[in-house]
C-alpha cells in the first residue's frame, strides 16, 4: 500500500489539474462590478468580439460596434457577401443602452470591426474614427464627411475628459489565403455593401489608449504587436485581444504579453475577441477554439506577475476604473 501512495498522489494531482482547467469557462472568469449609485469612474459594457461601450457618465465612446455577427462562408469566393444587419444593430445598441455617443473608435477595417460602425455613427451622430480605410467604409454607407475623422499614428483626440491616443499596432497573423487578401492592405475607395468579406481590408491596426482622470485604459483588439511601439505608454487596465493567442507559438505569446501588458505596467487584463464572432448576440457568447489555451496562458502570467484577468460579461456594466482610487480591480 505504502508504495502506492506516490502513485495515488500523482493521480490526484492530475485530477486536480484537470478540474482546474475546467474552470476556464466564461462564467467562472467573469467579473461583476456594477457601479453603485454616485460611484464615478470608467464603466465598460462589453458586447462580444471587440465591441465595448466606455463611459464616464458624461461622455461615451464605443469601440467597433460590431453587431451583425455575419457568417464567414469558407466555400464562397472572398468569404461571401456581407452587409450590416439593421435589426441586429438596433437590438445590440438597445442592449448597450446607447443614447448619446461621442465617437466610434474602429480598431481596424476588417468586417468584424468596421462594417457596422458607420451605421452606429449615423444613428447616434457620433464621429467615425479610424484609418482612411475605415473612412471609406463610412463613405460607402454615405456617412456625412463631417462625421468622419481620419487619424494617423501618434494622433490624440479629446472627447470630454477622455484623450484618445492612437498608436500603430499589428494584427494577429491570419492564415493563408486570408493573410494575402486581408493584411497589409487598405480600402482605397468607398466600400458599398453588400461586399465580399475580403473587401474589408485591414487598413491600419490601432492600439488605442484612453487617457482619463480615472486612469488609463489601453485597447488592443488583435493579438499582434510591433516591438517597442508602446514604449513610454502607461496603462492601468487593458482590453486585450486574445483571439488566436492560444494558437501562437509560446515565444510569440510571451512577446505579445511583454509588449502590451508588461511594458505598460497594467495590473488588470480583460480579454476581448475571445468569442465565436458569428454567434448572434441574442444568444450567449461562445468561446472560440483556442479560448482555453489563451486563458491558461493568462493564468500562468498572473501567477508570475500578479496581473489579474477577468472576462467582461455580455451587456453588463462593469466599473473598471473607479475615479477615486485610480486603480484597476
Ligand atoms: Zn481583424
């Protein structure tokens, strides 16, 4: 019996490891911290992929505003024809309780970031902000030119108490043939939907910093990095794109974490772009194929660095950066 003890111990350890891995579910990783009455700060409401409403009670900004959640048709040429789904957009905006919106910040010009953004801008009067490619998505939907703001790397825009900084970033390395069709290129003329999915070319992929009296929130939509691009940038919390992170080689995962999280000194990470992007928003978000590997990696980094990570539940207000403390959760 005695000599069996180490074996039993090892089996137990394996079982525990197994049950620990099973904890990587959206429910167990979710954070719930609705602002209490009179509590001020940055409140974030997440709506799948990289869509998040960020508000300080006076000014609201929206990243991407992607609600149509179209299906990518791998057999169809160019991924198939897609267009904004008005019913899905209005339902999504209602779920986020969007009334006044200052700007839609478009992280890059792929369909799952830029396609619906001009519709949201048109419905709210908000600025559509992004690269020239994003501007051409807006022009294709006849958004008035006065609502379109094209930014360049290094630019900063002020909205209320927010200063929005734009840094050139890098997109996650798509597999071929998508990479050739959709990375390192731009939309050079107004794009009128319905359009092929691969007509929504990358434009510039941004890393955006929201500087605010409550603290600095960095928004990184895609799991890619340009070495040194964020040198000197300080963030308290990060909306971190983890789509495809779990599929990257380990050295690339570590470099991404170092360049985006460690460099900026952020103490709290909130993964975004972790869900299957075609699931309708009327249904619960479904974790993408690499989700567990991405979360396990972030968990490992947490053990090394103390940087926490939580998921933002769909359509729930979360007080991310309280005004008084200036610290992340
Ligand atoms: Zn993309």
